[in-house]
C-alpha cells in the first residue's frame, strides 16, 4: 500500500501565532515533526500557507507544498496538498504539525491497518486512559474520549465522559471501565479524503466541535488502532515550555 505523510502547518493561530516555527531547545517544532516522520521511511511533505515555514522546511531538506490560507481545517489543507503534489499514494496520513514527539511506530501502525483490512476508509489511534489519573482528568473536555466496537471501529467521539456508568460514583468510573482517549492522527484512503472535505457540517460536529463526527454522521466508518505511547502536543506557549523541560529531563535538549 503506497502511502504519503502530509503535515499541515498553519502560521496564524489565535492561541499561538507562528507556532510551527517556535523553537524547542533550539530547533523549530515543524522540523522536529519532520524528523520523527522521516524515521518511518514513508515520503512526507509539509502543507503550509506560509512562505517562511516552507522555506525553513526546504532548507532542512524536507519537501513543502503551498496551500490556500482559507482552509478551515488541517484535513482540507492536506487534501489540497495531495492534489498539488499530483501524488499517486493510495493512503494519506495526516500528522499534526504540533506533534514534535510523534512516535514513528504510531504512524506505521496506521499504515498497518490499511495493509491488514482492505475495507478501511479512515484509520485513527486511541490510547487507553490511565485510571490513576482520576476522574477529573477524564472529565477534561480537551481530552477527547472515544468508544469503539469489538471490531475496532469508532462508535463515537466526545468531549464528555462516555460511557456513563450507572450506579457507580463518578470518582470510581476510571477503575470500573477501560476508557480510551483519542490520538489526533489520521490516515485516509485518497478517494475518501477527497469525499470528506466536500461533506457539509453536521449537527454532532457543531455540537462537540469535532470534525471526525462529521464522517461518522455521514456513515463513513473509522477504524481504530490502540497505542500506549504518550506524546506531547503543543497548543500554547506553556505547552512549549513543558516540552523543553521534557527534553532536558531526557537529556535530549
């Protein structure tokens, strides 16, 4: 199965302008993402609307493709990038540009899903929630919860805690059920990617502000792989400070 990894990188951000070029221990975040992806051996390109990002990516020996600044999501951006590259890859893997610690094994796990299941349209990953983190962490709306079928297909994504456990105190929910948190990395069959960016928004997507609910509500199945790897996404300058502290603690600054 021929794959390509596309990394959306938008310069403008309400919470963290210029985030892709923010440096973590001296190296730009987007470059760290590229280095992690390159370890898989899968071809990659950064999809951006900013000349500074594109120039820096190319200076470091990676491919960059320019896209419109009007896109509402990273999914729309990588779909345009796929077309602009005239790629013939059958599967497009979307790695967020703010995941400098993405594990190459997670990317390869998505590819393996397509290699194993011919009917896969979209694939994503989930992480088992650690019960020791407690209910308060589970209830955080920024932690997207996922429930899946016994066939490892997504049933629903939510910012709320799902499922609800009847007749059990909420503080005890994490030890009474294996919850899963969603890892925001996706892979799409190329023709499905083209289809989903043309779909209208749905009521569930608007309610939860989760793009993946649009796909489910339109009847497109999402297969789920499970990963125990913990990664650090960078949404704010405070997250950047935590990432630098993590690298120093690991002796990798």
